[in-house]
C-alpha cells in the first residue's frame, strides 16, 4: 500500500486490517517508523479537525511534520501541484497528506512519486480517512457491518463523506439508505431507490449518519430557514426519542447546531460525534502505519 | 490548578509558588510531563512575543505543539469556540492557550473540559501570564513586593496588562499608582485617586511600568502627535535622569520607540524590557508545570 | 562564523569547507548541536522550496523550530525587524533564517545580536544558501570549479541567485557568461562583456544555469509571449541536443515550464534541477553546523 486516494483503493480485506490496527492504537499500542520520517500536510481548503487529527496522528507515530502554509507557497507563483510535490520529495519529504478543492486531483499524481500520498479530501469526491474512522466507530459499537441499516441524511451530492462511506459500507455488507430533501436526490437514480423520509429512517436505522449542510457550497437551502430545515429534515429531540433501541447518531462535523441536529442532542447518549473525532486519530495512525511500514 | 483564566484564580500563596518554580526554570531546572502531551496555541489576535514565548516554553518542557492556523480553521465555517475546543479535546489535545478579542471569553468555558486552558489575553481584560512575568521581573530585582511603589503609565482602560497587574500587585503588598493623560482616568474613580503626573511618578516610583499606546484601539491620541505625547507623558532622557535610584523601567512590548519611551532608553541600564521577555518563557513554563503536574 | 548574509562573507577556503561538510551530510553523516537549539524561519516573502528546505535541514540537525507567521506578527503593529529579532533573542531563539523583500536588510543588523542570522534571500540581492547548493551540485558533477564555463541565462538584474553565484563562481575559478534578452544587460558593463547568445552558450557551457522569469517583478517580458520567449531565449529540445557533452542544466525553481525550459527537459538526463533541491538540504545543514558549532 503506497498511497490512499479513495476507499476503492482498499480491498475489504485491507479495510478490516486497517480497522484492526486502528483498534490496537486505540488500546495504546505504539509504533514508529524505522527511520526519521518527514510529512507535510497540504491543506488547500480550510479544516480544523482533519488537519489537526493528522497532525496528532503523525506526532504520535514520531513523524516530523514540516509546516507548509498553502497561502504563502510557490503555488502563488503558478507552480503546479505536481511540481510542488516533486520539490517536496526532492527535499526529503516522505509523506504528503493533501486536501484540495478539485475533484479527483490525485488521478494525475498516481505512479509519479516515491513519496507516499494520502487524500485528506478532494472537492465533492472522496475522504477515505473520514470513512475509515466512521467504520471504526460502527465496528466498536456493533462488532460487525453485516445486516446493519445505515441512513445518511443530507446533501449526498456535495458530500465527500457520503460518497466514500456509501461504497465502503455496501462492500462490508451494510445496507445504506438516504434521507433529506427529496429534491437533492432527484435525477440520481442510484440513490433515489433507497430514499426514505427521516421519520421512517429513525425507526429502522442502526446508524443515523447526519451530514453537514454545506452553506459554503449552496446558494440556498431551497428557501428553507435553518429552523424550517431542522423541523422538516433534522434530528429533533422528538425524533431522537423514537430512534431504534441501540442505534447511534454520527456526524462528521463541524455541526450546525439546531440545523442537522438539535443542540441538546450533540452530546446525548446516542451521539458518537466526539467519539468519531477521537477515532479519527487512531484511523489515521493505522493508515500511516500501513503505508510506511515495510 | 486546572486552568488559568485571570490573576483572580490564583491565591497569593499560589502566585508565590509559581514565581518560585519560574525562578528554578530560570536557573536551568528541567521538568517534563509524565506522558506525551499535546498543546495548541489558539491566537485569534496577532501576537509575536506571547505566542512565541509559549511556543518556546512548551518545547522546553517537551510538549508536542500542534499548529493551528486560526485564519483557515472551521471557525470560518461558523463553529463556536466551545465546539472547536471540544473537537481538539476529542482529538487528544491536552492543553490550549487562547488569545481572543472578546472580553472574558473564558467564562463560558469553565468546567466544560478535561483539557487544560490558559488565557493568553482576552480583549481589554486579563493577561495573567504577562502579569506573572512582570511579577517575576520585580521579584528578581527587589526580592519582595511589600512597600514597593509601582506606577503604571498609559491607557489603563484598554490594557489587559494593567488590569491583571493592578490586582496582583495590590494583593502582594505593593502600592500601585497611575499616570498618563488625565482624560483616560476620568470617571474611573478607583483609578483616579491614585493618579499622579509623570513628573511626580518618576521621583518616587520603584517600578515605572509603561504601557503601549494602542494605536489599533484608539482613533486618536487626543489629537496629540507622537512627539507631543512623548514630551507630555512619555519617558524622556531628561525624566529618566530624575528617576529614583535603584528603580527600573518595564514595558510589555511591542514598544513604540519615541512615544512611550525615548528610543535611547529602551536598552538603558534601568530598562528591564528584554529581561521581561526572557522571564516570560520561565513564567509560562511554571504555569504549565503547575497545571500539568499531578 | 556567526552569520551568513552574503557569499562575500565567505572566503574561498570557507566555501570549500562548507561544501565538504555538505557532502558528508549527503553521505549520511549525523551532527546535532550540544544543547537544545531554537530556530525561527522569518519569511516575509512567499517561498516553498527555501523555507521547506531549511525546515527539513533544521529538523535533521535536531533543532527545535518555532513557528512564526509573518502575516500575524507584531510587525503589523509597526514593530521594526530589529525589535522583532531582539524579542526573539530574549525569548531564547538561537538562530533566525530571514527572507525579506528589502535589499541588504541585514546591513542594519550586523553586530547587534548574539543570535545567529542566516540570509534566506533579500530583495534582488543575495541568496547565499542557494549559491552554496548550486556550487555543491557543480562540485558533485565535475569535482572542481577551475576552467568550467558557466552561463547564467535570464534576468540577471532581478535575480538574487545570479548575483550570489557570479561572485562565488568567479572566486572559485570558473568563467561566468550571461545570456537572455540583450536589453536586460544594456548599460550593465560588467555583465555585457561576457554576454553570449543562447545558441552559442549551449555549445561551450559546462553548466547552463537558467533563471526563473520573474513575472512578479516584471510588468512585461518585453511584449514577448511565453512561447516567443521560449523560442528565442529558452532551452528548447533542439538546443538541448546541441549542448556540450557532459554538460548539465540547472534552475533554482520554481520552473516556468515551456518558458525558460521545455516541459520535457525538466527531468531529462542533463537536468540537475531536482538534485539541486535535494542538495539544498545538505548545503543548509552544513551552513547551520558551521554557524552553531563551537
């Protein structure tokens, strides 16, 4: 395993191995690379949790992290991403974690570098380490994926989380449903067939995976106010009471409190939202170990 | 001691303990936390000296510092400070140092985190580690606080340094006076009673604590030019010659040379301005040790 | 050796020593300072390769690097560079690497600091560590400098690389020529006498040192399009075929592919462009060792 661009790069077998390694790290196992290792985290889009999570994961593995401010880099002088990476590789960087707004930016990079590359999120495309941390959280809870019903609620078409998770969950044997404004699913045949109303979803889902409403990417929430969206499609305290026993709530963050989910539910018993963030470090440590360990 | 928000959080006893620890660090003592410890420095306002001072203090203690660029964080996506901190805590961050422009931002955070929090300056409010480094500098010089006369010169109402110091110095037995444009003290009864003209202050003060004129926060210096302010309220070479024998000059920096103090006096015999910066590292190491050591 | 501002600071003897040390590092030698050492990289102009190269070099030497965001520093509050450096020195920083847009900014700093200072590039002036990495690359290739013919191609007047290299190469016994648009050399007698057309230069030069066309600093490339510049003055595949046997191509980066050099030649057999970047780390490690080692 040299790079991780999308969940499609990983066999089901490999996913299970990575989750197993992540669980070991969660239980306190230590591992460091055999030689001094340099990483850069190239985040061309703002991020708190993903970047910080990688920063902690890298340091827990004893990796030296080289700061790279994308806002003051040679990219401003018109350098291509590929030339920036070649430069970093020449300078001695062993690993690059990249978040970029362009969908599938990594396709043009494959096979060109000795340096390892991990996709930290591309445009509306993939976010494989988020997917792995979500899978880790589900596995910790249920011990399996087969026969679980997972409903993803929100704007699937603009969500890299949903995209990465849908493929992975299906491959692992879970059944995936979708909810949210029906308009967002129109014309998307693959998703439309598993579309369910939120009031149905809460009753049969083992996992309710809420997505962030991407104010940044939408001009409008279809003329709905935050309150109207919450009442019609969000997880309200009333809906939470009707959720299936033993089921859990997930959200990749950052949460719009009072929109996707009621403020009071963010840290409720069923919520695994902050557990997901904790698991993010272990999942990323596991990916890095599988990539760096020879 | 779990957090340090204001000097009011510290008993006189505790202040003495922290200063004692700081003096040990100044003399070369080493201490590191028992386990790998992660810190973030969340500076929502520009700062060179305070942020860099914490960065050095943390590394001297062997703490792993996670970079956090406030300008490219999820705060931009509307996340609250509290949710950002919860995220960082979940990711495994043990300590956050925060500078924020909102007065008393920390009040809403108290008791909500396992993570330790140190206030690195809030709005026009508190700046407790600056206060501790000032106290350390005074203690090194005079070996005591009782019966010392300290005059703070400048715009008290906009200075978090003055606020933190006034309380602490009084508690430790020093007598605190104020100087600067009288207009800045009008209507502020508590301060007005100890108001003295700069030409008086220099003759009886053991410590002359100059404040930075906050161009950023004032629209005007009451229609005074920098030269006029300096002549009327600043420390000129002539005034310096009349200062009490054995007295010292302090300034939290950055200095406006030729405004609060004459250019030639910044590194003069009486000046402890760069000594203060050196002491800042020891004072911060001491605070972090008292917070992290169990 | 306390600082490195320009190549003029270095005797020919010292240059040879530094290159020797750099070669040792390239072969895997280790060295760390005797005590914990703190560095800051103060880059007031954007840079990927130079800043990252120093960051890696410092960490390979076990130096603690303190982050310093020039965009959110006290410089914004009007603090002078000298006061910023005095502050950093007081806080305990041992070494500052500075890039600044002002020519010869370092002249006002000489002799004022205990802290060591390395010039990481000033305005259109000097860039000594770039020069040293270029020399290292040439020495690795030819084992000597005497009698080598080096042609620098591009806008000499705006290039700190050319300036630093011209002096150093001449002192070491190489013969330096210049090529590019003749207009850029008019009125510059010292350069004009060694001016050669690119079609001549390729036939006799051992080293073809291409400079970046500084779009940032020019309003125009004399009304030439990128294609026209490339055809008339750049290294085209046809010209590369006519280059002297055993000769090499160098470029400090970032490359404007298809302007100074054809896209297909950037990683060709004769190109040492990425080798230069690798050597940059070793050259900088060597400079830091010579400055820090007592």
